[in-house]
C-alpha cells in the first residue's frame, strides 16, 4: 500500500521530536506499509538531501533506544523528501501537487503540524489545487481552537473540504497503550463490567502530573493554560474511556457515539460548583530532582503578573443511571512532584465489616499510563505473620496484583504516535476524535474559563515539586476522600 505522508510544519518541533521517531520505530518494527514517501513541507530552502541531514541531526537528540544507527537511518532516509512552501501562497501548492503526481499513491495523508491559525488556509488551498481527493486524509494536531467558537470555525472550514471520515483529530493520549488496554479490559473481559457502576464504585481519580515546566513554550502556554492544554482533551478523553457504555461494535462511530453521550452527561456547572469544585494553581519556585527551578512567572515568554493556570484539579459527576452521584476527580499540572499518569478506580467498602480494614483505603483498580504501563488491583489480605499469641488476627493488610504490560509485551511496545500514525495510514478512525465530541468538550470547559475571567483571586501558588495547592486536597477531603498518592 503506497502512501504519501505530507508533514506541513516539516521542520518543526513535533515532527522531529515525535513524528519522525514514531515513523522510524514503525519502520524498524516492519509495520510501516511499504513503498511510502514522507514529504516534509517547510519555509526553509532545503534540498531532499539537506532535509534528511537535518532530520538525522535531530535524531541525535532523541531517546537512545529510539535512535537509528547510521545504516538504519540511511535506509529510513530513502523515504524522506522535502518541498519548500509558503503555506499562505496559493502558487506554492502547485509545487506540492507536482511532487505528489510523480506517482499514484493509494493514500495521501496531509498532517497539519503547523500553527492552528494556518489550518483554514491550508485546507482552502488544498481544495483550490484539487488536492482534496477522496484518497486524501487530513490529520489535525491540537490545539484545535481556544474555545467553542474557534473550534467550530476550524471544524467548519475543514469540513467544507474533507468529509468527517477523512479527518483524523489527534489526541495522543488515545494512542497510549494503556488506553487501548482500558478498552480491552472493559469490553474484552467480563470480570469488571458488573462492578463498573455507582453501586460498587466510590470515586474515580485521573491524575496526569508532569515534572517539566513550560520549557520553551512560555508564550504559547500563556494563552493556553492547563485547562485547555490537558483537561479539555486528554483528561476528558480518559474520562470517556472509563465511563462510556459498551459500544455496539468496535467501529469508530459506535465508539465515538458512546463517548459523546458521556460528554453530554457531564454535570453542568453552577456558580457554586465553579467556586468549590474547580481549583487552579500556578507554580512558584521550588525544587525538582534536587535542583532549584524558577516560578512560572519567571519563565521566558511569560508575563510577570500572569494569571495563567499551570495546575487544575476538579470534581465532576456524570448524570446518568450508571454513574449518578459518583465523583470523578481530575488533576493535572506542570512542575509537580512526579511525572506520572494514572487512573484510580476506588471501589466501595464492604457493607458490613468483620475484619479490620486499613483505614481510608479501598479496593482499587489502578490503570497506569506512564511511566509504567499496566494494571494493578489492590485488595486486602491477612498477613499470617501478624497473628497475636491467641492466634487471632483481625487486621487486614493491603496486597496487590500487578499486571505489568511492559514486562509481558515489552519486546515490541508501540508508542502513542506510532500507533496513531499507523492508524491514519490504515484509515482506522477508532482512536481519533470526532468534531461533535470535541465541541461538546469545549462546551463543558467554557463556563470554567468564563468564571476565571471574572475571578480576581487568580490561580493559587504551589511550590514546584509538590502535588499542587493545598486547596486541591481540601476539595477532595470535603467528600471524605484523598488523592491517590496521599493514601
Ligand atoms: C501535550 C501538552 O498535549 O501533552 C503538553 O500540550 C504536555 O503541555 C503533553 O506536556 C503531555 O504528554 P505526555 O504524553 O508526556 O503525558
């Protein structure tokens, strides 16, 4: 299956940091369809050979195991070529068309890893040059807008040129192996489904914490913040994967219909819940890995009085029969105590205690997304060594079952971008976001953005290297729970 994969923004960060390494891994794993061409598009004046050289140099900054040796790179590089284009110049698209018509590829993928402000222009120009053939697919990287109106405007502009089945909106969290295993665990096994509901689940916690700060993206982050950067997309997609009903089959629209229902069932915000159930924070100076790090407001590109949030914790509920009354907590931030992502499903306590259960602990199913990938089931058991002289022991101790997918499937793990790129090339939409899902997610976060605009208090400071402002712990404590790492 010969493909042409065009990277608009071909010299940009995302391409060399994530997309090229992912394609190289697929090439190495022998899963990249044969006969492909990878065409970088950028403003710089480069020959194919110079582009290959640039990518080769960038590969040196890539994680050791994912780096090709020179022989491997030479083979991979034969797929790469380059077209210089000013994306705002209609004539430039003729050059791309000439390059693409050198041969007849079975599928052409246009990957927009440019500034979102160019999405509409690029789509219009692709249509004007007849490059929106039925064999063409388009991939859109986030951010897709900064609110509902701008998201709709992009979706409408792209929708005029491409059919929904041709549009692949990336949320790289959906490509993480743990998320696919969450679907497999829920819908490929019968064990948990009877328990997966309000009668048995006390609360659900989604944590996505990073140690990194905003790095060189200060100016971008200033107008984005954690709610738009992580919650509107990644966190809500995880929440959907946990809370959705079993789809009628494994087709993309069946899955996306169920996710959409979850988003539509999210409890609407009220002035009271906006005040009490959403906490925003911003990192102050602190220590990460034993080294001092500056405050967010001291980062390059950030305003010294910035009120952009680098942390969000919130509580929500899903108003339907399965989940009514079960709190879902979401927490994400930069410069936190550790880099990890996991989902904790905390089950209810036994209805009548005959043993002494450890205080405040639950039977918990933990879905680890990173750094490790796997499932843990936390239960209670009797520790025989702790029997007293009378031979009795009423106290239970925590034990856990550990399904480590890295160990079990380790030899050939497929990374998020690798999985998603292969799915685009294969025309599989299951792990991509439909426009109505995306719009519904914006509809839900907008009242928060609006509330913050008029909230003079601003984000609460938290020390870099901590788990965020204490208000986030107070919020969950009001329900009688605590965040998972604090148990
Ligand atoms: C991106 C955000 O979508 O996800 C970044 O824009 C964030 O700010 C990144 O760092 C986190 O992804 P991961 O896979 O490293 O958890």
